[in-house]
C-alpha cells in the first residue's frame, strides 16, 4: 500500500492520484477525500500499531480491550465502559473494573 505500507489486503484499490492502496486506505479516501491518518508512507505499519497501543480508557484508564469505543463527548473508552454507558447512560464506576478480560465460551453450531 502506498499509504500505510500493507502488503496483504482482501482488495487493492487506487487513491485520487492513481497510487495502489489497500482496501482500508482506499475506503477511507473514498469517504473522506484524503489519505487515511495515522499511517506512514514508508516503513510499514509499526507507527500505526504504536499509536493504537498508546490508547487508554478515559473512564477507567485501562489500555487493554478487544474494542475501542467513544463516549458522548468523543473520548476513547474501553469496550466495557462503552457498553455500560450505552445501557445505563452514565459512566461505569471504577469499582467494577476487572483485571482480566473474560472471553465467552461459545458452543459450535450443530451441523
């Protein structure tokens, strides 16, 4: 990808000047009319991953979550705080913060 340096993508696209870009950068360009921010044009994705790892929840302070969300003001919040806020309309109390993320134990569908 000419924008982020990705080498594997489900679909290659072109940006406004004809450069080959990955699917994510191409869709961003199509929607916003500009290159996708937070990416670098040389050296791969190392800087982009570092920026994502630097996030922390504005409510509980965690930096580990399966999904980042935003609250009503636009602050980055973790999945747990985001779901709590969506359901209760108020921020999740710090007393509810867990140290371990529990995964669901899903049963495979019957054939």
